C-alpha cells in the first residue's frame, strides 16, 4: 500500500533525498579519478582506496571523538595509497591496470582485517545542514538534509574544471595526459605530474570513503562500498572526463541507488532486491552505450589509449 501523506510528491522527494545522500562517494571518487586520468593514468584501485578510507575515517573518528579528524585521516591514507599506485606505475614494464587491480584487492583485504574491531563501536558522525526547516512536512525536511562534504564536492567540481581550463598546472596535467613526449619536449616532468595527480586523486577517494562510514550509511562494515569505487571509474567515462559532468553523473548514479529506499519510504517493498541492482545495471548500460571500436571517446586523454 502506498503512503499518500505527501501525495504525488512523496516519491520525488524520497529520490531527491536519496540522491543527495548516496551521490557523495561517487562524486569524490569520480573527481579523483578524473584528475588521475587527465594525467594519462588510470587507477582501478580506487575501490580499495574508498573502503580503506571508510575504515580509517571511522576508526580515527572513534578514537579522536571528531568526525572531521576522521575525514582528514581518510584523505591522508587515500593520498598514501594513491602515491603508492603512482610510484609502482612509474617503474619500468609495470601496467597501470594490473597495479590498480592488485591495490584494490590489497585495500579491501587490509580494511577488512584492520576494521574488525570497529564493527561494534559507534563513532561520531558528520553533521548535516538542514535546508528544509521551512517545511512542516517531515519528508521534506529529511530530503533536504545536506552534508557539508557534498557541498564541498559540488564546489570542487567547478573548481577542478577551472583548474583544467584556466591554470598553468591544469594545462600541464592535460598536456601530459594528451602527449607525454610533447610534454617532455617543453620541459614538463611527466612522472612527477602523474605522481601528484594520482596521489591527490587517491586522497579524494579517501574522502569519499569517510562519507560512507561517517554519514551515510554512517557505520563500518565489510560490505560498505558495494563496488562504488569501480562504478565511479565508469562514471568518469560517461562524464567524458569533465569534472562538472562528473557531478551530474554522480547525482544520476545516486538517484539510481536511491530508487529502492525511496519506494520503501512510500510503502512499496516488493522486488526490492531487483530494484537495488539499478546502479549496476546503469553502469553496464553506460559501458555498452559508450563503447565503440571505430572511434575514440570524446574528451578521452590520448595517453590512456597507449599500451603501458
């Protein structure tokens, strides 16, 4: 039976609220991966970084008594994992894809092993900004609870586009990602640029992980990420390596992930497990639609097509 307390607005409001809660990890991981891939390197280890960031953020928040300490700790461990990926990929005859898969498995295993003592304790959670206090309806107020990290991610998406388009450092990242030989010819240190981009990209993925454990769903368990780090890599392709498009795509993925809880909130629970596969089906659909054997994807850094 459908709850008609909010009439026709019940489902849209639940979807909006769900998208605002679910999209932040996608946003931070996709922005980090966008930066990494713009430099001509791909990091499939972001799933491992996301889950290690979630575990580290939760543990640091519990020990320090501050969720923001957890966010900083998560970004620091993400930075270290990104730097490790960058260093390994700079070695001779090392493949980016293989290193990323290895670090993904390493990160997931490490988080599960070190995070076992954190399953029961309760850590301080990140606060939210209540944008719906004007409404007398609880559903509206719940839907418009926006976390500060999401707002920071939105600003970061536009700032990153400005960085790529208008700054010298952004130009350096783009040149290195388009043609490493040309970048060397004009004096750029290709290895250094890629190391910095990959490390910062890992730090952003770590922040996304802290959102998972410190806000939504707001706990630590071994199945927390549900493959969101890998889906965010597909999201970057869908967004054509544009940070602002990553924002819109993250909201789309977040909406897909919120369909099941939104239907439950209005009293529809049949077929929940099937509906919960929506983000994964969306990922497969995006990969199918964007694949082409005859043309290069618009916006794709040329160095990503090189066999390394």
